[in-house]
């Protein structure tokens, strides 16, 4: 957070100020909006509570998927669906095709089977 500051000292200072931070072990973060989905791969997710106000911080590799455009599927996208849904390549490709390349929708569809 602050360069050169000892992490333990930082934690003590945050505790005195009433700030609690918790790391969340997330594999994939999906933010859905009206026009696009933001898919964040390999995220570092932190939940921060400061005096009762809760904030989530997400850092990672962001891919934007426009819901109105047809996109080409990358090998990374297919691999992500396969890993997250624990399925075969063929199942991942079929689900991605049915969801117009929407990773989140494909993963959820396969996980619900």
C-alpha cells in the first residue's frame, strides 16, 4: 500500500484506524453490465472494511466482452471455460458458441449441468 513500509506495521496502523483487510481466494471475477461483461482472470481480490463501509478491490487481467458483437474465441478463453467448468474442449466450445462467446454464461451453463 505504502512503499517502504513494513507490512506488519501497516497492519497494526490499519487496525488502529478501524480498517480490516481480508484476501479472498478467487479464481475468476465477472462483472456484468448492460452492454458488456468484464472478465478478470487470475484476480487478486481484497475485501476492505473501514468503519463499517465495505469495499472490494480487484486486480487482474481484464477482458471486455461486448454483448452486441460476435467475438472470436481464443484458446485462453476455451481453456478458462474448461478449467472453471471442469469439462472437455468440445463441451466448452459448444457452451461458448451457445452463449455467443460469453465466458461467464458458458461457465455457469456448464456448471449447472
